[in-house]
C-alpha cells in the first residue's frame, strides 16, 4: 500500500507522520523535541530516526515537508532557520529525494500550514485566507484565489516582522517592536523576566511561584497559566502580545482583505482574554468597511503536517500516482 510521508521541521520540535493518499487519518505519527544545543545535522539525524521507525521497510510514494524558516519552494532549498544553526542553504528536497528515491516538496511552515487548513481545516470553503502561527516565532502563509501565494522571492506572509511599536524592544531581525518580538512565546517569557528583574520580590508572585523563583524557567505557557490565575505582570505581557498581533492583523486586513485569518501555534492557547484583546485590536485597526474573520486553526499543531500531505498529494496528482495501492 503506497503511503505519503509528511515531515515537520519546527523551531523546537520535529514531527513525522504517514498517511494513505486520500485518507484523513494517520497510519503512524512520531514527534520529538529538538535538543536545545542542536543544529541542522542533529535535526536531520532525529528526523531520520522518526522516519525509519514509521516506515520500517516501506518506501513512501511521495514526501511533503514543512520547514520552520525561509525556503525556496521551487528548488526545495532551505535558506536558513532563525532558531536552529547550520541550516543555511541546505538542499533539503534533493537530500530527501536521493535518500528515499521519491518525489519531494518542501516549503516554509506557515505556507504549508495555510495549505493544510485550506485543504482540510478551518479554511475549507474559502478562497482567500491568511494563516498565522504564533509559537517560537510568528509567521504567516497565504492562500489567494484558491492557491498558495508566496510572493516574488517566497517571502510573503512575514507578519512577524511588521513593526507595530517603533520604540519597542529589539527583535532578532534587528528592528524594534516587531509583532514577533512582542507576541511570540519565547519573547513573552523574556519580557516577563525583564519586568520581574526590575520589580520588588513580592511582585509577580504567581509567576515567581510557578517557576520556584527561577526566572530562567519562564515560558510563554507559564505566562499564560499565571495570567489565568490573576498575575498582573503575566496579564500585562499577554495583553501586549495580543495587542501587537491585533495591530498586525488589522493592517494586513486593510492591505490584502482576506476572508479569514486562521491562527495556530502554542500562543493561541493563551486563553479567552488573549483572544478578546486580539479581536478588539484588529477590528479597531482595520477600516470599518473591511470585513474579515479571525478563527483558531482547526488542525492545531498538526496543520503543517497536513499541509505537507497536501504538498505530497500535489506531486502524486502531477505524476499520476494517486491510484497507488
């Protein structure tokens, strides 16, 4: 039985799954966190281990790949990863095709997740949508007129580096006050650490207790938990995150006017208040006559994997292999 192999190289995790062409249920699924001090070679070795545990001696019919960083989707070359060193100009498509001997498609994770939601999730029935992932970083992927839109050089959708606060903190890209610098999980943790470091020991008591006073252990998830329990500092950081993303969404709505914004990634699980601030800010930022919806991703963390399935199914359609059995 022919199967599709779907791969997701994320900033902090690696995932692989197999599925029959046309099916919507995984035959197998493997996931592993990336080591903190890992690099491209580490990621590739872990992914090979996941793949071989899934495939055993089976050869897939096609491979679809989601990668957490800029990708040349035509050649399948990874340009770089903002979170894992060593990925500069790695020909990932060629590597996988040589190793497994089957056609492979590689694209940026936000583009792939957009395709996944469009094909199988919250984007079904819509011909224009913008998918945004808010997790380790903040990125976006477009579907316009029913097709992926990557821009002239494959860089369309970088909502994470829209500047919303020119006097804000410096982002990894070098600019100040980017959406990602204020809204992503790791940066929310950093912002909370900086506030707590300059506050009296009794401030942020809930946050401090959750990490036993070790501020190095703060994460976006812990900030969400503390905010839900009433911690003022956590609530301030979380609201700033939602505000920054809301300004970005509202501006994008004015510029491109998609029917739907679909939001995925770990930060979207931050709770009702985060969503309320986001929706209100986006609506206030956009023109009154610009109509749009903001909804959570239906596929959750698996949106990039299901998008990878859609990429692979495109290859099967092109090669006439959709009837493989």
